C-alpha cells in the first residue's frame, strides 16, 4: 500500500498514531477541530522556520483561540497539480499537507508519493485524512488525495505599468514597486474584464502561462478572483503567474497607453476605436500588449473598448445557429494567445 510504504519511509505516522493524537475522528471532528489542526500545523511550521519570520507572531494572547488569532489568513489548495505547483513555486506559506489515507477514485499513487516527498523536503508537516473528510473539507471538490493549508493568494492592486526600458519594466501596486523582465520579447498581459466563470478563468490562466504572458489582471470587485478552485482548474498554473486586481481599469489602461503599451480587445464584431483583424491575420505586434477578454455575456464595456489599439475576432468555420455566435471566453482567450507574435520572434 502507498501509505504503508510512506510510513516505513518515515513520511507518515500511521492512522493509529494520528488517532491517538486525536487527529482521525471522522467528519464531525474535522468540522469542530479545523482551528485545532491549523494551530498544530502552524506551530510545527513555526518551530521549523524559527524566529524573525514576518509570518510568525511572538505576541502572547489569552484564551483558547490565542494561536488561531495569530494565524495569517489561509485557504485550502487541492489537487495534485496545484499542490505540486504551490510547493515548488514557493509563492505561498504552506502550513501543512493533508493526504488521503486510502487509495480510491482518481488518486495517483506515484504522484501522491511525490507530493509527500516534496513536503518532507520543504519541512511541511503531513497529516493523514480519510477521503470522506478531505471531500467535506473542500465541499466535494476533486482533491485527488491531497489538500494543502496555505496562506491566501496575494493579488495586489496594480495602479501603473511603466514603459519598457531596455529589457525590463516596472509594475506599481498599492503596496510596492517591482522591476520585471518579460517572458517573451515584449511584455504580454491579460485583463479579464468582468469575467464571472471560475472555469473560464482557470482555463485563461493556464493558456496565458503556456503562451508566455507575464501577468493576469482582474477587477477588484464583481468578477472572478484567484481562488483555490481556479488554481485547481488551471492545473496549478495560477501558482506560477502573478494575478493582480485593478480598482479603476480605465485609469490604468489610459496610463499604460501613455507608456507605449498596446491594448488588444477580443470581440465578435467591430467595436471600440481600434482596427479589426481576424485571428488568422493578426499582424505581429511591436509594443508591449494587454489582451482584454470581456464578460461572458456582455463582452467588453464601452469605456475599455474605446481605448483599444486593435480588435481581434475569431471567425466561425461553418454556419451557426442564430443563438450561438462565439466561443466561450476560455477557449477564445487560448486561441488568440496562441496567435499573438511579436516582431523579432
């Protein structure tokens, strides 16, 4: 058995051990003792990290929730690909890993063993859980035998993106300024403007990472967010790319235009101020670019469309029913991203 081999390797303490420690008592225990698990995993991680880490509070509080009160905001990332990406990328603090205690369903023995080994290499505490408990912890999501307790995804608010100077450019957020180098010859960002569906969002993130985009932007309110579900749908790509929020997209886009950027809007018809091109005949781009993907129903709002440098549409290859006139946002974004080429590439 997978878990038996892990126990022999010293990676898991075994069900009897965890039961004696009060950690395997069924779904009711999970619901009542989530805070206690958080404390145990956090304390183990804190002891390994040591003092001086900004995530560790040395303040002493009174009462049964004293350590819980010191915990930073956390969430549960699940699925083999997302868990591996979160551990390997190191963008989040990982307090602990819950792994399935029995083999079932779509659980991959070798890949789960890889996660447990990675956790051990990164000093991440590992706790066995039954499939039923893991299912309930993420409301029935497909965890594939692993759930990580991690710090919440930090999506900072972007306020400006500078002109490209040499081979780098500057990103300004409400928290900091950072210098970045583009993954391709010129920077490529994706703005999901009013997107609502988490599966579309996860698909776009995965395509953006695959085709060399540097970052994703979403509205600060009323749209999709970088959640654990999105991380799972993206197969861990969300853990590998920066996702920013924007409070005033019109102001941000106006600034980047003044900084020499181009705005490319995905559309199904002539809209906005830019030229219209089929994705089959999209010219090579000669400026850093933000690709805008609109809302699934209403598309790109007028205030954004009016700023576009160029519009791109995807032509159908055959006659369609009158009530189907486009691809879904995730497929459309992937198609356009695959067609974008910069001069010199």
